[in-house]
C-alpha cells in the first residue's frame, strides 16, 4: 500500500494538525496568494454540485459566443463545431456560428474571438490522482526515472545509477554539514541500483537524508535521519510482519515497516509550509496541463487538512473541480463493518455537492482495494514472478467480498484498486457472486489501474457490466524493466489491455494516479495511442488505441466513470462550460507528438484562464 493508504499516515496527519493547529491554519490562510495561483480573465464562479442552476435571484449574465478554429465536442451526433455559446457557467448552443446565432434567436450576445485560431476540447479530466502525495513528492527534490515538468522547474530523468548518485550528491551539495532535513523522491532500484544507509552517510554525516522511493511505499534513511526520528533497532523487533519489512542496517523501511517511522516523519515532511507550497504547485501544474476536474479516491480527511484544501484547491483563482471518494478501507478498519455505512455517509456529508463549492465528495460512491502496487511489483499474479517473490493483498478477497457486499446492497458505485491478474480474478468472482445475489443494472463498478489482465478477464468485465479506469503510463514507464525483472517480456508488454477493453465495448477512462504517473491528460492519451517506451520500442502494439478513443478517455468517459456525464466531459447545451484550449489540433498532429500539443489555457464555468507563460 502507498503511504496515504497506511492508516498510520492519517493518524500522523491528525497528530501534526492538532499539535501545530495555529501554524497549519496560518499557512492555509496565506495559501490564496503566491506565484502558483491562476489568474482569470473573468470571475471564477463555482457550481460545486456540477448540476444545479445558479442560485435564484442572481442577474442573468450576457451570452458569450466563443468562436474557434475547431471545437471537438465529444458528442456523437455533433462531433465538431466552430462556435459555442455560453451563458454564465452553462453551454447554450454549439455548432457553426450561424447555427449558434439561430439557436439564440433574439437574445443578445457578444462574440469573443480569443480562440479564433485555436482548438477547443471539453475540459480535460484526470479521473484519479492524490493531492497530498502530489503535493509532498513534487515539493521536494525529484530524482526519478522520467522527466517531471513543473511550474518554474523541470526535473530531468535520472536513468542510471550514476545519474542518480551524481544528482543526490549535487543536491545535498554545500549544505551537507547542515542539520536541516533533505528529502528526495523518485528513486527506484531497477533504474538506480541498490541504495543503503552507508551510501547516504557518505553524502552527509550530520544532515538527515530521506530518500522516498518512486512507489511511495518505501524510505531509505541515513544515520542522522534515523537518530532524528528517534527510531532504534530494538524498537523495530517483535512486531510480526512489520518487523520483516525493515532492514535497519541499511536504513530501509517499506510497507508495514513504515509504521515505525511515519509519525515522526510526517512532522518534518508534511509541514504546513510544504503542504501549502506543494498544493499550490500542483494546482498550477494541473492547470498548465489543461485539467479542469480531478478526483481523489479514498480521500484522506482531517478537519485541518480540509481547511487547507478549501483555501487552495477551492480558492477563487483555482479553475478546476476537486472531487473525492470516501475510503472504504480506512473508515471500515476504524469503525467496523456494522457501523461502516453510517461512517461513510458522515464523511460524505462533510463536503456535499452544493452551489458555490469546488470541493465535494461524490455521494453513493466508495473506494476499495484488492491487491498490492504495481511499482513495487506487489500485485497478485496468477503465475507469480520470475524471481519467486510473492504479491500482497491490501484487502484479502474474503474481507473484500464482505465490504463490497455492504456497499453493493446499499446501491453504491464501487471503485476498486486492482493491479494483478490474480487480483482481478478474485475481484471478478466477487462481482459475479454479488450480481447473482442482488442483480444491479448500471452499477458501473470501476476496475481501477487495470495493470495486468487476460483477454478472457476483459470479456468477463464486459459481461458483468463493470468499467475500466486504467493508468496508461504502466507499459510506457515500466514494460522495459519489468520485461527483464519480475514479469518477463510477454506479461510486461501486455499491461493495460486498452484495445481489448474497447473491443469488448467496455467504457474506458484514463488517470494518472499522481504521482505514479504525470497528471497531464494529453500525455496519458499519447501513452494509450503510442505505447512508446524510453528504449524507443512499442510495448504491446496490438493494445494501442486511436486518438479519438484516447481523448474520450480523458473527457466524456472519465465523466461517465464518476456518473457526471450529464454535466461535464463533452460540449453540449445544458452542460457546464468547462473547456481546454489547445494551440494545435490533436487529431492532425503526428500521433507520437500528441503529448507535445501546447495547452493555451482553460475555460472554467465560463471564465477564461490562460496558462501563465514563464
């Protein structure tokens, strides 16, 4: 499980918040100013319900007709247009300029030519990401196997052990005698070679150094860091599986072993200032990539954390929706199965959809987990791993069945993290059993991540009425290495069978799982279209999909996976006026250049937000 999935993480955040409440809230109050807040051409009104009209009594704003070189609507009956009329935060009409004028009749309007030479898409959606992880990982020194292009700075990929060691040495640099903490994120042994406590001690004997592994499941610490955290070897013994997931001699803590360090670690890693900076940076990063809505499934909630979210993610200049799903793992672990449904409803009620809000929990939707993470190769695989290691269950199948039955019978839409083909098999068996017990039409159970599968399993997904939200970065980022280590070339290249999903008529959306992949929907679409690895080869060419299907996966199909398709995801009368504005036509460029199409800016609820140029 990732650090956010760890129940001790929530406890640590709670402890941090209560012990430093004034500092935390002071940082939140200051968070609405700063370099990363977007500037709007028009006011940033919000309709947090994604579906209700503006409050009665407000003056009706004039109709604006945006004209563009091309408007891609994602509507089958009207796929392209050159004009779209917007009144307030709603789309009134879309078509040619003459058609739009005719639809308005005698109503007054103004024509806005800002996009006359540009291409407009429905507002791009990242179906699944993690704001806290994105804020914390990208607010420290990033040394990862891929480029990370952030506002004001680009971290280039470190592809070899030599690159990683040189970058670490340079980053610690002249401050190696300091006693301030140094954090870095992105290390992965398959690219960067083995790492030990002794290696980090060579960088500094006095400065605490923490290397956060690329999957967010592991830390490597030097002597100074271990001493600063107050962790002793004796304290890590006799704790069952937790103790087995610590290599104290090498300063390595992973999975359950994180429980020994997570409390004191959060006090120095998740500081209010770093969280505020990281969240503001994340907003600017998402906006620069054209994102107008995203979802955090299994949301971490504390009152102080929500205050920070409201101040930054819900700020007047933030041009996107931040939506959340309740966590069916952590909440039920805390209160038990009998009280679980009431506790979930109580959390959803903290931030219900309502006019004037950008932050909201989706009602009647829940996040659950099956097997372990792909980046640490802990997914449950039918045929195991080449080196003989075993995958892990986050929620074992018998317990997962109990939790799914609770929410299934209550009519919830269930989103389930699953990565291995054995994990998927167990999940499909549960869905089949629940469908036999209590048949539900349009349940839209979401298979989340969808790393490894078989063709037969994709057919079962279709027959059972489930849908898929996949991370298309997996074959691009990991197939080369996983073909050598763990999975072997055949299974590694077959990761994320997107073409098979579409062939079986299963709705397909894409997500980044930030920071597991880049929260850049055009890049996600490009990964699905091209499946090009860093070595320049195509991983599983038979699983490539077309540009239109890939763009639907980050617009209307993503909205469908949230049950929001009647409000966002396409450009049609009555829907919210959220658009992403591009400098080039993504259908006309070389498909291998799809990720490079420049984002000019966005329109959020009818207001224009150009991307800041630096």
